[in-house]
C-alpha cells in the first residue's frame, strides 16, 4: 500500500496545505518518512490523517466559487468501530461547508472495505446540504462490494452513485470538468 499515492496531477491547480480554509492548511509532507499505516501496512506519506486509524484522505481540489470539493480516499471505511462518517462529516466536511462547499465528490477506488453502523450522520450531512440549496455527495469509482454494503444499509438514499459515477476516467479531466460531469449525472439521477 505504500506505493499508492494520492493523485498529484492537480497540484498545479490546488494544494490543501496552502489553502487557508482547508482543514490541512500548513501541513508539511515528507516523501521519505512513512509514519501512517492502515493495520500492518504503511501508506504513502502524502495521504492525510483525518483521525481514523483505517481511513485516510487527500483533499485534491476545492473550488469556493463553484462550491465543490474532491477527496480521494484510501483504506477501510469503518463506521462500526471507528465511526469514520462522524469524523469525515464533523472534522472535514463541516469545516469546508463553513466556507460554502455544498458538493462533495468522494473518490473511493482505494477504499477496500466498508462496515456500517447506522445512517444518522449520512442523513444529517445530506439534509444539511439539501437545506442549503442543491448540495450533494457523490461516490466515484467505489468498488462494487463496498457499494453493495452502502446499498444494503440504506445509505445510498443519501449518497449518489451509479451510472457514470461507478466507472469514471476522472484522471483525464480537469477538476472543473470532473465537477461538471459529476453534477450532470447527479442532477439526472434526481436525488
């Protein structure tokens, strides 16, 4: 897992450590010291520790004018033990929402497992985004067995997935192109 880096080709557009509104503002990264790990596997030092022992993220892009954020994720999303959704919502999403972000693109091709607890934080996050306008949360490229767990636990009532979102070649796009394609899909789904 230590060779899986967060996507870096958008660094010319945005870096979370230089964005004073980012929850990772001022963070310094090492290319050589591997401190974080998921279970017994070290992970690349560019991933951001959000407070969960099994789920790490990278805030790839934030656009305060278009009100969207793109986050890449790695690890095991575990609400049952770590309450990862609470950490993600309270410490990352709410921080960004305070600066007007209402549309979240979560890239999950490196999320290896999901364990549910309940839907309270998903429902709360979704309602807050919808109450403030036309906000949404889109799951991009999550593995089928992970989506199946979301579905089985009724969480896809609050999260957008399916259609182009399940197999999007997002690395070929600019952040704005990704947002526009994702938003078109979300609006077409009508959630």
